[in-house]
């Protein structure tokens, strides 16, 4: 039988350790094609390139997969792969492994998850993977068996159209991970401010700073699962309609 075709992308850039580990893991499952940004694109969300041109090149990296580097965003990478590189639709799109969490509200800022969402928009199976370790030297190998198991299960049990999976993995040894919890997105947000500074020429400049405020202690919230040593999986929909408010809004507007 034909091996599944797996498209791999990310937002940390094509040479980031996270994606190189994910490629290695996916090579054991199927035929892998990588289309990823040629430079870090963290926090780009669902941005696409519309006011400048894109370029791409095939690069030679270790492994049997094909690697393509694109001068665009993670969403650009998915769009470009489907239109210009792949000869058939992939059986699944996997994005990551992100260096750092994409749990809770982070999902809307994440380039990693936006690439997965874009694949979902195209009717494809898609998963975004993130490890709760921002270090460039993070040990992604500890998550290998869990990531492969999740991908295999999704290939065998397709996700309904319109849904993609947001998977976050705690920074623990594989043997210390307690299991998997299917969760909801925690009610949390960043409390932000802009730190004002003065450069040597006397001109003001600003750094975005702040802290993460988790207001959700419910057992089925992803932040709680992660804090207790579980992998969190949140099914994410990209239809942003507030259906529960439709009838009330109609009544207001009539």
C-alpha cells in the first residue's frame, strides 16, 4: 500500500531543531515533504504575503524527505505547498514542533497553529505540535512516541472537516508524562505593556512585555492538564461564528 503523504511545516524556520525532529519522527510513518519558512516567523498568526513576492528553493538536509525553504509565513508555506510543490493532496499536515507553548489564547497568535488551521481550511487533516520549552536545545526526543502515536491515530480515525488539533506537550521525560487529556482552551490572556526605553540618540523605543494570566482552573482546561503532567489536545474550529448569540443579536437588530 502507498505510504501516507505527510506535509511538515512550522513557524520557527526550516532549520529549527523542533521541525528537524518532527521530520525525523514522520519519516518513520510516511513519505514526507517539508515546506517551511526560511527564517523565524513566530507570532505571525494567520498572516499571508500579499505586498511582496515569494521565493523558494529545495535544500539538502539529512533524511529521505524533500525539503523546501520559502520566503514567507507559515500559512504561505501551506498554500504554496498545495499549489506548487505537492503532486497530490497530503494525507495529513503536521506543524511544529514549536519551541514553546501554544496552549490557551496563544493559539490565535501562533504561526504553528495557523499553518495547521490553513490546512484545515483546505479540508485536510492537520495537527499543530508544541513543546513547553523555549530553549533551542530542547529535548524533543522525549515526545517522539507520543507524537507518532497521535499522528497514527488521526490517520486511522480522520478528524471531522473543519477541525484541527492543537497538541501541547509538557517539558518532561517521556516516562514522566502521565498521559493525554482532551481539553478545552483555557480562559487566559496576556497582561501586556510596552516597556519604554531611550536609545543612544535620545529617541524612544519600546519592547512588548507582560505576563501570562491564567484565569481558568477547570479540570478540562489545557493549562491545567499541562501543569499536571499531561499532554493536552484541544480540537480547534476556525469557524469563529458565535452561534449561541445569533438569535439574541437578530432580536436586537430587528
